[in-house]
C-alpha cells in the first residue's frame, strides 16, 4: 500500500474507533450531545489518535486498551477547537468546511459542548480499565494505564494545552518575544502531539528513555505543526483548509510568521522536522508509515 492509500485507510479506521465511543444522543441532554457529536463527526485529519496507534504498534501493543485513549485524545482536541472558535476567542464561523459549533448551536451551548466533551474524554479514557479483565498481567497493564492517564491529563492541563492557550489569549494583540511564542506553540499545540506519541508507547510497554525521546519528537513536530498552521493562515487556500484565511491578522495575533515572515517560518519548520526525524531514526524500533506522516506534516496543505 502506498502512503496516501494507507493514510486513507488509517483515517477510516480511526474514525470507526472514535465512533464506538461517541455518546448516544438521548434524554433531556439530547441537544448538547448532538452538539458534541456535530464537532466530533465534522472530519478532521485525526493525526493525534493516528500517531498514538502507530507508537502502540511500534512497541507491539496487544489488546484493546489503546482504543479508548485514541478516542479520548481526539475528544480533548475537539473540545479545544469548539472553544477556540468562540466569539470571545478567535470568533471563527467556519471549520473543516462547515459552520463552527457556536454558529450552529449558539454560543451558550457551544461553551457547554466544549466542557462536556473535555470531561467525556476522561470518562472515555477510564474505560481503558475494562481491558484488565482479558489481560495476561492485569497489574502490569493497570500500571501502564495509570501512567497513560497521568500523561493525558498533564498534556491537556495548565502545563500543556490549557496553559499555552491561556497565555495566547492573555497576550492577544501584543507583540510577543520569540520565547513567548515558542512557549505557547509548544504547549497549546505541541503538548497533545507529545502526549499522543507517548501514550501509545507507554501502553505497549516501551522503555522509559524511548518514551522521553518520543516526547522530544512531539515537541519538535508540535512546534513545526503550529508554524505550518500560521503559514497556511497567510498563504493557504480557504477551501482546502476548510476555514477562512487571515484569522491571525484579523485578531492581531503574534505568531512566528507575523514576527519573522513566511520564509523564515518555512525554514524553521524544515529544521524542526529534520530534528524530529533524526531522533525518530535513533529509536530501537521503526514504523515506516509514522515516519512518513511526521515528514509530511511539515509541508501539509490543510
Ligand atoms: C476545552 C475548556 C477547554 C478549553 C480549550 C481553546 C483552547 C482551550 C485551546 C486551543 C488549542 C488550539 C486550538 C491549538 C491549536 C492547535 C491546532 C493547530 C489545531 C488544528 O489541528 P488540526 O490541524 O485540526 O489537527 P483537524 O481539523 O485536522 O482536527
């Protein structure tokens, strides 16, 4: 199978895994649950759960424990997108080629949908303990699940995505230093990518030093991914990326690209990507598809 075919097959597979964990739209909460599913089923590249499954495969993970973590990671990512689009934040009307959640359901329900989805992610991740009943060594698996939950929470929290986004919001409209921008990119965007690469490996029982290297790879890829996002916001095609371009300029946002220009941004992405691939090649095990995916993210067009 070539890379594009495999990417397509893996995306479909991740979608199926996620679908298994989506809440049923019923009861008095039916509307808010449909807002949650509206966001979860809007498409998206699914790179975080995809990366997670790849590192799980690299270290020969067995069983079903990975599935709830894959779904949980995508839920956390989607909850952040719902909130990111709100009028108080980026005030965006379109995402993934359709109306943002607050445009479809109203602002109050969109705020709630983001909160519900963030908590539902943890409800889902806790379902990983169901895998203990079929485990060869339940105690060992319970230890791995606990560590994976710790990483999931830490990468989402104040020293991860939420911390970075909070600073991003606070510094809105001000010119930032390169260090401030790097902190924000590493946390708001990089942390979930770091966590995704780490969790698959942790659950499969990878050695601790390799999990640390995967975290470093996630940092480089996360930084590159955000700068690429900023480049696309300037040079991208609205139809291709599924949302209007120029959002950063409209919101007077300091980004690596607004500070140093598109050309410098491209060079930085290339360098970060090279670093990440070098570290990837130093691991004791390999994964051809994941390597290519990491490589492709540097030049992605959506
Ligand atoms: C949920 C309580 C709560 C708060 C959310 C708004 C926020 C806090 C965090 C925002 C984090 C954010 C939007 C970072 C940008 C990361 C980024 C580049 C997102 C785009 O990711 P893709 O390209 O999107 O993977 P798709 O649509 O493919 O899933």
